[in-house]
C-alpha cells in the first residue's frame, strides 16, 4: 500500500505540473482558436528566469513571481506581434508558433548557456514526512497543493465572475460577445497573458522537481500539454485537470510496473480517446 501511495503522489505531482501548462493552452485555443505551439517556450523561459531570480535572491517565492512576470511579458509580446496577424489561419499559426518555439529555445542558450543548470529544492520544502511506512516528499505535496489552488482560483473566476462569464461566452460565440460592445481583443490579450503566466509557473515549479533545467524541456512538455488538451477536450479547464492527472498517474505507474511502456502510455491514452470520443472527455467551455 505504501508503494501505491507513493506512486499516486508522484503521478499527481507530475499531473499538476502538466496541468499548469495545458490549462493555459486549452483556454487560448478555446477562446482564441489559436494553436500555440510556442507554449513550451513560455514554460522554459519561466523556468530559467525563475531559477535565475531564485538563485540571485535566495527566495523561491520571488523566483515564482519573476517567472509569472516573464510569462505575462512574453505572452503580451507574442500575442501582439506574432498571434494577431494570423488569427483565423491555423496553418500559419502552426508554422509561426513552431518557429517562435525554436527561437525562444535558442534564445535560452544565448542568455543562459547551452548546458543544463542544476536546481535544488528550497530548504523549507526539502525532505519528507513519514506517515507509518509511507514517505511523503514535501515538495511533491507542495506542487499538488499549488495545482489545486490554481485550479480552484481559475474555476471560481471562470464560473463566478464577470470576466469569467465573458471568457466562457467568448468560447461559445465570439461574434455575439463583440456585438454586445465588449472589446474581445482585450479579452484575447488577457487570456493569452494568463495562459502564458500559467505555463511559466509550471516551468518554475518543474525546475526543483526535475533537479535541473535545459533549453529542450519546453518542447518535451509542450507535447505532453497538447496530449492533455486533446484528452480533456479543447476549451475545457476542468478537462485539462482531469486529463493531466490521468496522464501523470499513468506515467507514474507504468514507469514502475512496465518501464518499456512509460513513454508510450500517453500516446496510447490519446489514441483511445480520439477513437471513442474525438471531442475529448469533457465538453468544450463547460469547465
């Protein structure tokens, strides 16, 4: 039983990190109809700037704030300069955001060097608690709590506030929202910057979890993010959480019991969902 609990905690922690990346991705696609393949670049820039600030100030919290600001600034610039000219054209969106992903990745190497950078867990989050025979690693529990808090905050915003109502209405009918006198472009910008900030937080939290950061990690986790979005349902925030936890748990258990399938299990899950429920497990804009 202690092994099962450990695997569940590992899976939940990984799932929450993927959720932070995928949540912004699904909001951006659901509202803006934008396929942003550069989202992984925001993830890795959040990791690097957050770790750089964390190392400089010796404050993990300030590092997280730095990552959020970096994500929002890059999100603002990307939406204004790169995304706006290609609204409504998915082929151009794929090409230009893939190019942007590569540029962001190479810029990391220019700014911080090509080598992986080791990252340690903050002292107050290091170590573990023992509950009987079960060992609970503090940092993994911290990630799970942060993920649930982020989900709770954004779920409340999307379902209980005016801006959330506008966002959800925009997902279903952008033209109607604009006809009511709401500046949909500002809503687009807000959603894109929010999604970018979520990705950056995920990158920063991933750094101590994995023990090191490297430029290519953005592309690797972007793939997981898209798998989660497909499984959970395009535009569904709740779907992203459910799918991310599912992917995290599947990866955790497979890595222990069937290591040879640990990398393939996510693709298998996505294939099953695409065959039996192509729209995803959750309906669009309901989450």
